[in-house]
C-alpha cells in the first residue's frame, strides 16, 4: 500500500507489519501483539497515527496480571466508588498527586506503591486511613464516606456469613474441632500471618495451621480456629482448605503464584494485606509465633515428612478427620 512516511517525508510503498513481539518489563519478557508500518524506501518503522493500541501499555497490563498488581482502571474505579479525587487519595497514601495520576494513566507502579494501593482499596483499611488523616476531607465529605464504608462493612459481613454457611459449613464444637466453633476470621488471618513477607508453599502452610491449632489445644485445651483437619497423602490439612485460599485470593488478600520445579509445579502464597492480629488472644499469638519460628527453616518436604510421624496422622486413613485428642502426642 502507498502512504506518507513521516521519517523520510515521502509518498512511498508501506508494509503493514502484524506480529507478536517481546517487550522487556523489569527484566521479564512479555509477548504482546504489535502492529506498525514499515517504509520500504528508508526502512523506517512507525506506528499508525490513527491506532489507539499501545504495545507497551499491553505489556504493562500483562505484567500486572502476572504479579497480582492493581490495574490503572481499578484505581480509578476505586476512587469513583467513594468519590475521592486524585489529590485526596494521594494525601491519604502519602504519594504525590502526579505519581497517582501517572499510575492511573498507565505508568507501571513500583512494588511498594502497589502494596499501598492494594491495602487502601480494602474498605476496612480505607476507613483506618480516613480516621488517621481526617483533615484530608471536609467534615461533610468525611462523614459521607465513613457512612458508606460502614454500610459496605455491614454488607460484607452479611455476605461473608452467607458464604460461610454455603462453603465452609457449620458443625458442633467437639473434639474434632478442638472444642471450638469454626472461627473463619481467625483462620483467614492466621493464613495471612504465616504468608507474611515471603511466599510460602501451600503444603507447608497447611502444616503450620495444623501445628498451631493442635499445639494450642495441647497446652490450653482449645484450638485457635476451630478448624477440623483431615488426613491427606501430603500430611494433615484443614478440611475444605481450598475454599479458604480461594476466599483470600478473591478478596486480593493473598497472591498465589505457581513455580516450576524439575518434577512438579508448586503453589506459593504471599500476603498482600496485613493480618488483623487483634482478634487473637495472647496465648494464640504466642502459639502462632512459636510454630512459625520452629518451622522457619523447614522446606515443604521436610515439614510434610515431619507431620507424617504425628500419632494422629499415623492412626488415620486418607480422608479421615484427625481428632484433637492426639494433640497430647504432638512432637512440638
């Protein structure tokens, strides 16, 4: 086809190029669709001025997807949901107004700012930010936003109870649950506690939860979370544990990534938001910290093998629930 080349400023033959190319984003190759014109006269390449497609923007979008980062449109939607201006949100987060504007317009945020955005977009965290910095808003606007946040919190709690009944089920507080009713909030925050700062294999996480509950029962005659644990090939795991992980992932409270190893693919979990430790008692916090420290340097394989020697695991079969009565024989 013929057209004007903006480089050599001549009317010449142009070749339309349409292919997949790699764009390097922070050392990671991201394949994206690319289309542009090539001048057969001067061999220059240039984008179609009528096109609204930006390959770099597409690469940044894919990079954010891969790393569980906030997308520009999500930031804008979040602001509009609560009627926040860019300046107001920037002041709440301690960012420059120009920085937030760049992120909304497609610039790739750094990891620290992405974590701040993830946290701020949780209604309970936004509520805390507004209460910490009340001068960011007028009295009228602050009260309007706080009222909306409290309504959302109430709706979330109702919705959560519905999910709890549907997916997590309910059962009486017996020796199979450590004489504790299922406390989903404690379980989810225990997961966030163990996944804090670094990715942890899902296999190891399940064992840490088991040891925390059983050790607390061993020492105080009651479990922390009220979770029932089942015997599976890789060791004890919380009954219906996939529902708990999915809930946190859907809420963008954890990031789950798959890592390739020579003989298998493993799932690693990393906390995105801070755990709410205020819901735990002093003895529960002590137990969580003790278990985390004890197994700090254990690999997933090592803690799995260690758990296979627990009396409760040895006397049960695949799929059977493990009674807390065996906590008295716990190895830690």
